[in-house]
C-alpha cells in the first residue's frame, strides 16, 4: 500500500473523533480572543493523543510539535478556533449571537484529524524534519473595540490571532505553513486554490461633538452623528477614484450614534476596514479615507479620533506549495477534484500575514452550504469539509518531508515572500498604527487637519 493510501486510512480511523469535534465546536461558538472553552476542548483532545502543548496562556490557542527524529524542514498545519456573530442564524448562541457561519469548527476537526493520524504507528516513516500543529484564535476580524481594549491592557499587540502568534514567536523556526478552510464549491470539486486575497487595515473611528438639547437649543451643540454621516458620504464620493485592480473596500458600521433622541449626539463610533490587494495600496488609500473623515468632522465643528491598526496582510498563496496540496487532494479525492481558479479574493485572512514571511497556502474545501457569514451557512457534509481536508494535509505533509524533505526544500528555495524576516514584516505593519485626534482648531480661527502618521 502506498504511503498516501496509508495516511488516508490512518486518518479515516479517527472519523468519529473528527466529526465529534466538528459538532461540539459548532454547538459552543466563541468569538475571537474569547475561545477559552473551544481551546480547552481541543487541547484536551490533543493531550489524549499524547501531545505536549505550548499554550498561549493569556489568550486562547496553543501549538504542539511532532518531531520525526531526523533533521529537516519544519512545516506548520493550522486550524482556527473562533466564530462569527450572525444574530439571525438559527443556530446562533442565544446570548452572544455567536455562530460558526464560516466553518471554523470544521477546521478544528480537520486539525484534530491530522493530529490523530500522525500519531498512528508508521505515520512518520520516511519523513524528516518536524510538524507544528497550531490552534489559532481570532481570525475573524470583528469586535474591534473589544480587541482594542485588550491591546490597551497589554494582553495583545495585534488584533489577528496569527499576527499575534507571529509576534510571540510561535512561528519561529517554521519554514512552510498550510491549512484548509471549508467552503461551498461546485459539485465534484473537493478543493479550490486561488492566487490569494486582500489584506486590510482596521479602523476604530470616534467622532466627537458637543451635546445640547436637540429641540430647545440645537445651536449650542455639535452633532457627532452628522459628522459621522458626512464622513461616510465623503468616503463614498471617493469610491470612483479607487483603482479597480487594487480591489479597495471600505465597509463601515456605526456602533454608537447617540444616547437619547432629545439630545444632540456627542459621540458617534464607527468600525471599518480599508481592504486592498497590496500593502502599499491599503496604506495609501487609508490616507485618502482618513482625509475625508477628518475634513467632514471639521466641516461642522467636530473632531474625529482615528484609531488605525494593522489588520491582515494580503494573502499570496505560494504556487509551488499550492501544487503540492492540490496533488495531495487529487490522491485523496480523485484527479478532477481540484479547481485552481486563479481568482483574487476580496475578503481577508491573517493567513496573509503568514504568507508575508514564508511560503503558505490557504485553499477552500467543499462540504458547506449557504452564504459565508450568512444566516444559512452550515457544514452539510463533514466528510468533504473535515475528513478529506485532514487526509489531504496529512498526505501533503508526507510529500513535503519525504526524500530528505526534497519537495519542502524546493518550495522554500523558490518562495518569494514579501519580507525576509519576522522583524522586517512587523516593522512594516507597525507603521500603520495610529491613534490621534485628526482636527486641530487654532487660536487664529484656522483649522489644521492631521490625519496621517
């Protein structure tokens, strides 16, 4: 029996555990940096399999290393812990409205499937190097105010879990990273690999006005909500200046808009991203957005606090690694099971940050139905969404690390990540960070706008 077939069989032996994990985590959703129960459940499963874990401690998540006993490259296989918030999803938590409407419960199940398979006798035979299995928090970039509070407390430095893990050194020594996200693919396809997707800058925007009686003395107030709506309209007026192939996106939500109908709103809060296909495009267009927000606040005598932080780096799927994972899935699911669609996605993932410093790949598997992030999304077929991805990743790991790691070494040698080191990457994204009032009213009656770092 070929090694790929052996690994597929080894993984399938744990089918019940894989599906149990998917079901449990679906029923217990938690949003980013709150996944304490999810992390503990998955950690318990890993420990039952005999793994020694390195836990993040003050945030959820962990990693475990599996050494082959022979020198060679280190590859990482990832799974994401967090859920979304979709209030009208029928399975949303009654209190938090959390639900895995993007299928991260399937990723956790896939990760435990790989972990279980690689502990089978003979699974590591012929491999060199080591494998790091990583359970990562906080991929969905939501609840920005909560994450900013964690940052100000010194608990986290970055809003995204993988970015935070990179900064903490949990990817140090890793040469290659890969994972598989569940999705809704055309019939007959088990895997879809794109060129990559947008990155983003996160924005907490606070418009500051002056409260007054809305009916009796509105002339004494400065309406922060009006400033916010002016700002959003100003950014909308910029949209035709966004160059098409840069895939710029700005999609705000107003999270606070006043406290009482008979009082001029003193504070209005907005959350958004600026997304783009390249880091430079994100950075430059963010300045244009900030200028529009600052000028709008000044136009009616208000101020605006611009609190910008690095979100996610654009994902660039490594072409050689993509071919390896595609070949692995063809062995698992058949020769016509992979779609190498070549498209560019306009969503974002912090797997992009991993791809900025090493060869990485983030494909999508089948098995889900409905609209991602929507009220009708769920995992319909766990074999397609959980088992086959686990088999694929186990087989891909073997392909990379056999023959003295020849294929992994080729991927590493020919990779072209944006940065040569973690330190260079962190320095680049840190230049995005800014927290300042963007309008200054001068004594001579002039106004100064200060909207960039």
